C-alpha cells in the first residue's frame, strides 16, 4: 500500500498554518506526492482511498528527546532486556510517534533500525560528550561508559576526535551536558567556554546540531553563548533570567522542556498508580516491582530527604516543586516568542513509551495554541536534528509519516490520544481496527 489517497476531514500540516478542511493527500513511493484542496478532485476516484472525512489528519509525532533503552522506574536500565526494548519501540510506534531522537543509549543502538521490528524511525546521538568528571558522573554507573553511553574529553583534540568518531557512526546530532552543580548542590565539573565552543564548532563543521542537557538556570547562559542549538530540560531550581531568555531567542535556540517527565512521575507516585487494577504499564515484572518499591519509598519517605534510590537526588519536598518552576520557565520562553519542541525524556519514573499526550498537553497549557503545539511536536522537533526538510510536516516531497486521529485535534489537543492509523513512509504501521492494543488505563 504505497500508492493511495487520504481524504481528510481536517488536515493539520504541522507548519503552523491553519487547519484545512476536505483536502486529499496522494501518497506515492513513501512520500507525499500531491495535496489537493479543491472542492472536487480526480483523486476521489483513485483505486485506493483511505476515508478520514470525519477525522483529523496530521504529521506523525516526533519525540526529540528519547532514551529507548530506559524502561521506567527509579533509575537507568531497570528491567532492560531485548524483549523490553522491542516492546518499547512497538509502544512508541503504536502511540503515533513516527520518529525519535535518542539522546544517549549505547553503541548497539545502531543495530536496531536494521532489525525487522515494529518501530519508528530511529535517529540517535549514541554518546553524551562531557568534560572530565562532568555530568552524568554523579549518578551513572561506569559500565554504561564502557557501552558508549558517555565519553569524557579532557582536551580540545579529544573533543574533535570524539565528534568525528560519532559523525562516522552516523549520529543525527551531538549530545552534551552543561551542568555546573550536582543534584545535592555541590560543584560539578563543567566545560570551559573554550571547550564548549570547540565542541559546537566541530559539530557544526559536520552539519550536526548540538543538544545540551541542562538542569539549572545558571547554565543556560553558557550554552547559548557557546553555540548550542537546542537546550533540553526546563530548569527546576528557579525562574530563568530574563537576559538568558533574550539571548537564547536571539540565537534561535530551540527549547525542549521535557516537562511531562516530572509531572507524570509525581502523579504516579502521589496517586500510587502501580497499585491500581486499572493501570497497565507495558513493562516487565522487574520494572513493575521497582515501581512498587519506588512508590513505597515516596509514600513513607521524609520530606527533607531524597526518594529511595531515585537517581535524582533532590529531597522529596524539592522534587514536588520541580514542575512549578519548569512550567514557569517554558511559559516565559513561549511568551517571548521562543521556539519550543516536544521531547519526553522517557522512559523514567511513570513517563513511559506510549503516546506523548501529556507533554503535548503541557505545551498547550504553557501558552501554545493547539496548532502550534502540533508544530512543536512535529516540524520543530525535526528541526532539533536538522531533518525538517524530510519529515515533520505534511508537504509535497516529504516522507509520508502521517497520523489519522479519531477526533478534532484543532479544538481539543487531548484528542491526539485517539489514534486510528499510523503511517510511516506510507506504510500502515498501526491500525486501531487491525492492531488492538492494551491501553495504559482501563475503565
């Protein structure tokens, strides 16, 4: 099925333009060949027509911050095995996410796109490049360094060699960290300006964008002035400085706030989701057991101490405040006209590899219109790793990564969760009618 027409009720093309009604999309050879907005069209007589006249048609969602080998719970790699990775990818695909940017896994991630699994398009950074003893040294086990998850660089030559090596491995972006203190407020070694500028210059010389993990408001300024292209995570230790917001916007920095991670994890812990008979996380028993232990540690733990073995070593009281500051910071960025992209940072806590509806809802709550929240989750997300000319919108010549939604997304952003059909490269990857799946929540 790679020569067909979709008759759209409402078409949202992902560019930020207003919705179009009663358009037809011709898909041929994996790409969008033609879009007809005329009242009547010869495309209506095509030999294969997909009827979406009472539905919304939009681009496939792009998650610009994923970790596909993380599975939920309190830490990194809990319950990790091949079967769970395969399930993670299936959930991502069935959830309407047609492309992901994985920002730190391991060298073996390069093999996954070659496997005949149900999966989205997988773009990756493989390795977090950091300075000697820099983030994530405070919590990450050194075994992950050996797997290629992290590379520490001491000299400018080290940085250049590391970027070149990753380019040769086919990465879609370079991931780094700009973090000057630990979760428990101790100084953390971080790049000098000269080192970070070397990294961004070298990445740009290969045509690669640079994505920076940032946790604290004091670190935004360095990332912006040293040429980082996208900043990942809304800081949770206070409100961003006005001058930093202005500088980031001036330099066209894309903000990927990943606010749903804390939101869903706090909701899951506070409401003890794992003990609900109506909660069906698509994870193995080892992960579920960790979720139970994590939930009990949260319930019984002191307000002034970290929660159990959760790698984010904030006190319980501080952790509960994170969403407030994150939302304030993303609201400020949107209010001032900054570019925002959708990324979930899943899977961790109770933010799982399913439809990223909560992240999209929070972007809308932060001030984006529904149309702009969709743009952030499609076109702008593709821009994070310089693929906006190939994916991210329904335009002639682009790959046919398309969702059919059984709802009115332009008026109710939460309707994105009502996925009917998922196409990737014009191939039907999921159909609600043909691929019934267990929902995360049952009634």
